[in-house]
C-alpha cells in the first residue's frame, strides 16, 4: 500500500484528499478515487510540481496537483505591466 495526496486549488480555497492505494496505482486512478469536486475541469496533472501523464505510476508520499486552465495569458500580462498598464 502507498499513501498519496490529491490537491485541487483555487486562489481562495483548496480541496485535498489523503488516499491509501494499492502499489502500482496510477495518477488517473488516484484522481478518480479522490473524487474532488471540479476535477473534471482540470487541464493537466502534476506530481510534486512536475507534469505527469495519467498512466504514470505513483510512489508512496506522492502529491498529485490538479492544474486548472489559466484565466489570463501570462505573456500578455507581462506586456501590459511593461507598458505601465498595471
């Protein structure tokens, strides 16, 4: 058995689930078992901050982060700040 954490965060709140899973469990299986509200809207997943594939096997102590879509283009935000617009 392994223990993992699945996390989904917003600017003002977050959800997390601690799970105990069978050895060899994948990222997709952990996310499905966590059943976090809003998980269907994620665009990617990461394990300890590194992008992960759904079929990636998990290790004991892994932290799976569910990544939401960006609300603004980071490049455009930088351009606006450089022009003095923010």
